[in-house]
């Protein structure tokens, strides 16, 4: 590997001012901790994890400017200075007319699904996301996957695997009628496809189709900065544009968006819902006070709002996002070099192990990705997350397991937290496991929650 190539694997574009010690417990202790956690990495204690790649959500390291901003929290119940600053920042970066703050992304999803869905309607989207689909279904909608077929093929290395297949939406319109569609959901990037981006051309195409039929489009902006990097790197005509210019153009094709600020906002908490429509805004304002708080804080403290406003601005810096994407690619390259099956190309926030090819001796109903994540933790204290049949849950109508084509373990990289050497520790452990892959054992549920089961479910080994 060309480890010293700084174009391919750039150094961190920041210095470290404050550090947090890491803790490594013994293998016996990890085995016990995993058994007690019911073979679910969500149930582990943070102190028992060495390198924590459970998620990139809210696990980011804030900058000196963000910490300084937190001292400027105006904790007024209404009309906080920090809200005025955050609202201005969001309008400047995303270009929407109205903004509603929320405590995190799912708060925005709750409000949007409540105001924009009538029972019996359909929401076509580029692959489901767990909490997003939950809110859509809770409000009586059926989610229909319209991501291009290639997104379901883990080993296929093509750009913009997160694109919507416009013909799939046309088919839904033909069969059900445009008025049956609540709105089109377009996620940038597509988390469960491996953090795969959507091209600007695809966003234009979806806009044209939506305009033709009078349908609204709402984005899930959660990882939009990562998406913008891929557009700049790989789409013709964007190499000389700034990340900020690209983000603004992306959202010019949307009627609104939900946002989990815990990812590309580079903070630990926060989110928002934004839109152009005055009437929908009025309705959203009525709901936000019920579930989140005043329309001038929506579940965030003043200091949270200051930190996220600064975080959005820092995320527009090219060197920041270039380093982030390329550090993740480094981990992917190390695994590919050793023949470990992963989702290709490597996306914007994580490397996804392809548990189908990693554990061909296990059936999907034996939860191979869940078991692989448990084994990785036991091997090295690296915490990852299942993104396969357990996360997909059950069909609300039939009660059967959804069986997603992608059965994966997500190694999610927090922003500005770990070094290349940490990536080496992770790669070495995964490669070691791959050499002994037959030892990864089948699991069965001992506790299965009805909703969003992956968060708190418990399992035991099914072969003893
Ligand atoms: C694509 C996507 N959408 C929505 C959400 C929900 O955001 P939050 O965790 O802030 O509620 C997440 C979080 O993991 C996500 O990855």
C-alpha cells in the first residue's frame, strides 16, 4: 500500500489540543461483557470499548471555536441569540426559507411525517433508513424503495450508487397515481447502502419528474457534506466548485429537508427541519412545540445551537472533508488488499463489511452480521454495528422479517476522533477474524423489541 502518499491519505488538517484516554479490557472480560450485552454492541458500556466505531452520530470531536461558542450560550426560553445565528447559518448554507430546530434528526422526521403524510399514502425513497421509515409507517404510509438496483450489490464498484432509479418512481405513479405519493424522500448519502452518494444530475432528474407530477421532494440531509465531496471529486463540472456551492445547489432541487446535525454538523446533539412552503411551516411550528420545544430551540440548548452553527461552517472546509473521506478509504483499502469482502466503493462515513461473503456458512436468519460484530468486539475491543436483517426489522403488515440484500457490519468513523494508526488496529483485527471466519457462530433472539429492535435486542448463540 502507498501509505506515504499524502494525496491519497492526507494528514489530519488540525492539531490535537485535548485528549481522552482509551481503555482496553482483557479478552475474558470482553467475552463476558458481550454475553451480558446479549451479543448486541448497542448494549455494551462505552468504558468496555477500545475503539468505538458504533456510529458517527454525535460522536464527533468539536473544535476550539465550537467549545468557545458554547460559552456564549444564550439560554433564554424564547428568542435566543444562538437561534438567530443558527437560523441564519442554515438558511445561508442550505438555502431554505423556513427552519425548525429539533433535538436530533428523528425529531425532524416525526414532524415531517406528521404534517406531510395522509394514511394510505406512499413514500418512495432511495433505500429505507430505520428511524425515517418508522415515522413514515407510524403515520400510515408505505415506504417503497426506489434506489437503483446496483445499490443492493455489495461488490459492485461504480460511482453514485445511491442514485434514485427514476423509472421506479414513474412505475409507482402509473400504478397508484401521483396523488398517492406523500413526497419523494431523497437521502444524501444513503446510509444503509454503505454511505453511497447521489449525483447532482440524479437530483435534477428527480426534480424534473416531481415537477411534472406536482410531487414534493424532501431530502434527508444527514451526510450531505460527504455527498458534496463525492460530487466534487467524481461528477463532471464540479471539480472547481466549493463544497458550500455544491451543498447549496443540491438543496435547490428540494422542497425541504430533515437533518441530523449529529453527523455533518460535527456536534454531539442537534438537528432541524427546513422547507420553503409557508403552510407546511405553519403546521410544523404547531407540532414542534408539542414534541421538541419552542420554535426557537426545538430541544437544543443555546450552547448546542451555537456549536452546531459553527460546526456547519467548519464542515464546508475542503481539507476537513477530504481528510475524512480519505481516512475511511484507507481502512477500506487495507481490507480490500487482504481480500476481505466489503461494500464497494467505500462510502462517506463508514466501511461496511459484507457479512454474506464473510460468513457464507451462516444463513441470513442466523444473523451473520450481528454475530460478526460481536466477534470483532471480542477479538479487539472494536465496537461496530449490525446493518442487516436485524436492523431491517419486520414487515408491519405480515410480521415477517424484512430480508435486505445487504447484510453488513458497519465500521463507522467518528469525525476528527481517530488516527490512521487506529484504522490499522481495526483492519488487523478484521483481517484476523476473516482468517478464522468459520468460528463466527449463529445467533438467535432471546429478546426482540417490537419497534427498532436492533437498538435493544438480545441474542444467544444458537449452537450450544
Ligand atoms: C440517514 C439517517 N437519517 C436519519 C437519522 C436519524 O438521526 P438522529 O439519530 O439524529 O435521530 C440517521 C441517524 O443515524 C441517519 O443515519
